[in-house]
C-alpha cells in the first residue's frame, strides 16, 4: 500500500519560514493536499492540488510538489500557526495520510 | 454554510456494533462523494472509507474490511458507518467529511464523534 512519510516535528522561530515535507513514491505524479489541525479541533484544509489555497487561508501558506516530495511552506510563521499538519494523497481510489508533523513556533 | 454533524458514538464492548450517522446541510449532498476519517487518541489521521455520490462505489482501509460498511441516503442527506466486530484498536474520534471531487480535496469536516471500545 502507498505510504506518505512526514517528520514528526518541526520547529521555527516567529517570522521565519517553516518547511514541512511529505515523501512518497512518485508523489509528484499525484496531487498533494495539506491539513492543519489544532488541539481538540477538526482538521482544516490549507493547501489543495499541490499549490492552491482555499478561501480564507492566509497567503503565508504555500505548497510545492515534485519528484518524491511535497512541501508545505509557511512564510512569516506566526504563533497561531502552531499545530499538527498532515499531508494527503490519493492512491487507487483510497485516501492516504502522512503521519503528521507537529509544528512548534518558539 | 456547509455543516456536517456526526452522531452515534459511544462506549461499546469488544465484538459489539455501532452505527455512526452524519447529517449534511448547506450543500447538495447527492453531488459529493463522502468519507470517514478517524483519529485514535494522541495519534494521526487515518482514512477509513469513501463512497461516491450515488453510492455505486465504496472503498475502505484493509483493517476495517469485512467489519465496517459505509453507506448513504441522499434523500435524507445522511452518511452512515456501520461498525461491527469492534476491536479495542477501533477506539478513535470518527470524522465525517466531504470530498470536493473524486481524487480531490477533503474540503469540509464534521466535529467528530468519539467511539470507545472497551470492556
């Protein structure tokens, strides 16, 4: 079965850029999606189809996807961005999530 | 405004059954595929099952095949998950979510319902 691998944790200073990676075999041939989840809340879509932001998501969130790696980029990270982030892709009619990355802003 | 409201969670003994429901509003329910995603306590998101708009195609993760069944009633704007032969490892918050398009983004999520499997 298809697998997506994320680093368990990423730390970033306020105002700096956070890069959260997601690796999978030929992931660049698929679309990558990213979700943000804060404690005790439901996930929220922050990036779809590799690079697109849904309405209401700040411009500091962006994404890329090439080769075997998709990346969520948070520019000018703010304290409110501290959360768990999950990548997701589709494989043969099934949904696959990465293990999640805890972003700490310190 | 899109709303998804899950219900039916609770405490059940191993081997027992539970039926989760998800009421949808704010969009044309019959136009979207739907999905169930779960999250065990302190763990990550795990996809459980998908169903297409008309219910003609359903897919589920291997760990629930033969035990869980996803279904929908478009006349009632409702999504269901019938869970049988429950195991301790099925303990999780179960989210109902809307799929924008097949192979597309999961764009709206419910608040989740907690299922606890314990003796």
